[in-house]
C-alpha cells in the first residue's frame, strides 16, 4: 500500500547538523518527500503532538525537548511508508537501535533520539493534519 506518514528531525538532529544525512536516508529507502518545513513549536503544540503519552513520567521532559529549538517536519510517501520510516529510524532507545539506523548513528538518549515517525496510518493522518494544515489533498495537485 502506498501510504503517507509524518516524520520529524527532532531538535537534537537539527542542532547536530544531521538534517541532510537524515533526508538522504529516507530518500535512499525509497520514500518521497511530499512536504517539508522547519518549525520551532511551542509547548502547547508539543503537548498536543504527544498527547497519548500525557501520563508518562517523561512527558514534561519530552515536551520541553521537542520545543527547545527548531525541528524539521515532513510528509513522506511510499510503499508501507509508516513501517519503512520506523525501520529506518530504529528503536526508540538508541542504545537498542540496529546498526545503520538513524537513531543508532545520531541518537543521544531515550529522549533525544533524533527522529519521529508516525506509528500507524491512522495516527499519520492526525499528525499530518496537525503539522501541515495547509496540505490538503482536495485542493493540491499531485
Ligand atoms: P517512538 O518515537 O519510537 O514511537 P514512543 O514510545 O511513541 O516512541 O515515545 C515517543 C517519544 O518519547 C520517543 O521518541 C522519545 O523521544 C520519548 N521517550 C520514549 N520513551 C522514553 C523514556 O523512557 N524516557 C524518556 N523519553 C522517552
Ligand atoms: Mg510513537
């Protein structure tokens, strides 16, 4: 299935100058970049993005991290894009990530793990509409 998903190069990835390498990793995996922007989100937006984790002990730390400096948000499209991005990203904890994955190469720790990828097609739709409200299939050309 051709799917769309949302990926983020989180603040640590931008601060470490890894944006170009990470975009290359996604393109080399066969994914198409459909939309791309750099954005410095505020804490309220960060809380909404991670609302499913609101009861976790690390929620506040995560919100502070994701809003600390600019990040790069993108819509990626391809066969099984949701799973492909998560495979290229690697395990949530960089110390458990497979060699060659983005989190293996650049991840600092469990919080600053460099990238985000939606975890399902349903969540991808929600996240794309949050991060790219201007991206509407109904009025954009293919
Ligand atoms: P995922 O990003 O691999 O889908 P999730 O469980 O959805 O992982 O967690 C979202 C984000 O929250 C992670 O990418 C990471 O930045 C942060 N996070 C997850 N687990 C922990 C933890 O145990 N301590 C600190 N931060 C965490
Ligand atoms: Mg997740």
